[in-house]
C-alpha cells in the first residue's frame, strides 16, 4: 500500500483537473478491488492534504510572519556600513 501511495502521489499534479482525475482513478481502483474502501479513503485524504500543503503562500500571509522587508535590510546594511567606516577610522588613528 505504501509503495502504491508513493507512486500515485508522485504522478499526481496539483491542479484541480489532476485532483479530479486522481479521485476518479481511486474510485475505479476501489471498484475493481485493487484497494479496499478504507485504503481508497486514505489515498483521497492524503491527496487532499498534499494539495492543500503545496498551495502558494499569499503576500498577505507573509506580512504576518514577521520577515524583514527589503527596506528593512537596506537600512541595516546602511547602518553596518556606517559602523564599519567608524571602526576603520578608529583603528587607523
């Protein structure tokens, strides 16, 4: 079952049409007796989880994570450059 799951999930794209095709394929496998109903449900749950885990992060979501913006980094670089220049001047006295 685990190998089947890996192969199946590896071959499934993350587009909605691929998800629909994958669900249809799972249902066919259950109907043909290749997997049990429980295994089919597990495959569908795994597929749903994989798709939702891989969705792109929206900019609004990134804003709440507290990552530094380019402007913040530019400001830090400017301060470091100023401090480096002062340190260099002090060391050369």
